C-alpha cells in the first residue's frame, strides 16, 4: 500500500461495532477460532422436528443460554453486536465490498 492509503487507514474512525471489544476479537485471523468456540456450545446429541419442540426442550434452551453467556464473556455487549461483528468479519475475510476509503 502507498503512504497516503496507510495514513487514511491510521486516521480512520473506529467502527462503532468494534467499540469495547478486545484486540483479539477485532483481529480477523481469530474469527474462525472464536466462531468455533461459540458453535461448540450448541452441539447436541439429539434433534427436533420443529422449532416448537426445540423451544420446549430444557436441554436445548440451556445450550441457548450458555451461548448467550459465552458471547457476553467474549466481550460483546449483546447478540446484535455479535451478529454485526460476524457480518463484518465475513466481509473482511472474503474481501467482499471492502472499501478502505472514499475515492
């Protein structure tokens, strides 16, 4: 990258989605590791035919609560921030629609 581009990146405002998150979470290299950690909380040994059955299942609802706790432990303030972080990381990793500055 040229010097002008590096200066624009350095002086750019921080995305509000990343506010309050640790550097480990912000680093796209750690995305897969963090996602796998969160996904592991939802692994189950049984299935449900309908969402209604899933919602009534005590074991599955405990897993949903554990997932929410894991998300908070990682530093996300809520599930919405987690979802937005996930969208941004997927865009960065796939290099889709990535504009570093206005042209």
